[in-house]
């Protein structure tokens, strides 16, 4: 790679990704908001994440690989939480798109643990404190957690079989496409035939109890 190409690659990596098509609806823009400081205190206490430390540098969002599918940038999630905009956060798509890859956390100068905060917001919605765009999103979340609870690890074969059976993806033309995808993943070593679990079952049980 020439130095000019390297520079172009760096510039591209530094360019913020465009948010998803629903961004304009999710972010309030110039609309006047009524800040609610109570939520910030509650969110910091219950999630254990110091979101008040965020000063909006956007490094998290510039590095996030999934903003193209989000309706709010990660830094916007924090900003709305600081302003106590619970309603907007409880119906945003971003928290469900986040894959907990930790990129934002490694880039944040204030160690704001955004993946953990997104998880906390997800749990809030899953317990009835909001809504999701599609019911299958919540279903996937619950099945995923069931897997973790059962073995401490996710067994994709079981997770996807249960998910597809419940959503209809195990039947008809969708089933063929899913079977082809599963086979391709298996050939690349991305799909195991048998489940694997962790040994610390007691710890796992206590963790979910807590
Ligand atoms: S990188 Fe950290 S401080 Fe900067 S906007 Fe994101 S969360 Fe806030
Ligand atoms: S953890 Fe979530 S918000 Fe952070 S970079 Fe990864 S996908 Fe984006």
C-alpha cells in the first residue's frame, strides 16, 4: 500500500459512519427537551456505568462498526440518557443492534462502558420498560440469555433452531437459505456440532440470581 493509499485508509477510518435511515426520527435535533436529572442518577447507580463523565467527543461513534444499522449513534444514546430522555431510549433500535464488541469502550477517554450501558437498557426494555421495533428482536434476546444461563456459552445450533422454529424460518424457502448459511458456517468452523459449557456452574447460577 502506498503512503497516499495509507493516508486515504486512515482518513476513511476517521470519518464518522452515517447513522441508519431512521436517525432523523430518533434524534430530537433542534426540538426542545425537558431534561430530567433523576434518570441520570438512577441509570448510573443501577447500571454501574458513569455516563455523566461523557463529554461528547464522539470517539465511540466514530469507531463503532454498526452505526449504519443504528437509529442513534452510541454517543447520542449517552447524551439522551444524561438528559433523562427515557422514552426515546426505551424505543431506540441502537441498543439492540449493538453487538458488545467493546470498540467504543477501548476508544473512550473517560472509560464510559457503553456496551454495559446498552445491556442495561436492553434489560430494562425486556422487563417491560419500553418497546422494540420487532417482536423477534426481544425473542432473540431472551433465547440468547437462555443459552448463556444454561451453559455459560451460546450454542449457535440450539439458539438458531429454537429461534427459527418460533419465527417460521425453519420452514419453506427461508429454511433452505438458512440451511445453506448453516452449512457454510460449519465448513468455515464457525458452527460447532456439540455444545460446550463452562465448568463454574455454581458461579453462573449465582450470577443470574444476582
Ligand atoms: S468516547 Fe466516551 S466521552 Fe467520548 S462521546 Fe463516547 S462515551 Fe462520551
Ligand atoms: S459495543 Fe456496541 S456501541 Fe460499542 S462499538 Fe461495539 S457495536 Fe458499537
